[in-house]
C-alpha cells in the first residue's frame, strides 16, 4: 500500500478502499458511479492442506461478487477481467501445428486430473463471468496474459517473480515445471487492459503474449545476455505438448509487444534495485 501511494500521480488520482472479495455487496459503494471496472485479482497460493478450496472459491465467488456490484451501477460502461492464457492451453487434444487462440478453453476434467487448481480457478471464473454478464447485459472483455515478466513494484515478490529470481540464481526445481511458456511484459499487460477498455469496438477475449519459448531456449538467451549469473544450462525433460499462441486479435488493434530481452532486462534491474540480486561485471574478453 505504501509503495502504491508513492507512485507518480497517486496523490491526485489514486484512492484506496477496503473490500472483501468473499462478501457480497462489499464493492457496491466503491463501484457505484464508475464507468469502468478492472477486476485483476485472483489467488495464487503456496502449498497448503486444501489448495483446491482456497483457490477455486475466492476466484469464482470473488469474481461473481464484483460483477453483482457492477450490475447495480447504472453508469457502468465496461468491465475488463484479467483471466489467463492457462484457460486455453490445458487440454489433451492440442495440435502442435495449430496455434492456440481465444476460441480454445482448458478442460476442467484434465485440470482436476492434473491438480492444476490455478488453471481450474481461472477457467471456472472466466466462464462464470461470461455467463453472468450475458444474462445481465454487462459489457465484458477478458484479457488472457501469459507468464508476466518485468519490474516488481512490491518488495515482497509474488510467486511468478520468485520463480524467475530462483532461475537467475541457478535453481531449476520450480521453474522447470513451467516447461514451454508464453511470456509478456507487465507493462504490455497493463496497456492492453487500457486499450480494450477505451476501444469501443473491443469485444470477447484477447490473448496477451509476446513470445512462446522452451525453457532451454530461454536460459540460453539469458546466459548469453547475463554471463555472470549462475543461470542453469539444462532442465529435466518433461512430457509436455508443444504449442504456440495466436495473438492476432490483439495485434489487429495496433498493439505491439515488448521483446523477451526487454522483459528480463527490466525484471533483473528491479531485482537488483530491491536487493534481491547482485550483478557482477562481466570479465573482459
């Protein structure tokens, strides 16, 4: 909260309020009178005794509670919901020759089998949001980001940033499970939300991802760019399907993504600034 208040323009334009995702009506007063609502929160939890319940219910009921408050607002123009690219790529019928697009949905049955509770929570929440908004005449647009990379605002790192930091410090255990993955700069995710909100013609789902890479290709690039970091040179081979992502819907709006190099440069600079990582000068050639 302190870091948010220190942002440029926060004194004039940022208003912080308290609400509870699991309490119906908690957002009524704060949403009333708004023209646009961005629902970007979904729980990402560390291992516990009941991850399924702790992750699924807040994602699903929390989303619906926000939308119920939106329904009571006569001035609302549009809701933008942050979903995830994972909502379209966990399925057992992937064709490696056909890039995934917004028409695809992850299989809840496969999520259950794989215990992919985060994917299941995002898929269930987005599906429920579409159903509720269709029934209640709410203009909804959803954004499906891939793995988000970039500078970290809070000093306490989120789970994805922690995984990246571990990779840069030479750890493979957590990051290797990501396997082949799409990557996107956090700035692009934010700009994409603004774009689809302001563009009246925007509708439906928008896949937000700059590039898809295998782990081995990613670490080869990073090791060359940051030779003094103990970046792993190999990963355990996992039986994961090959896939690519078709982001033509978003690009058709004129959107241009930052490169994978820009993502990690900004991410690493943030880690160094916050004291999470130390960069040694490269040895002279």
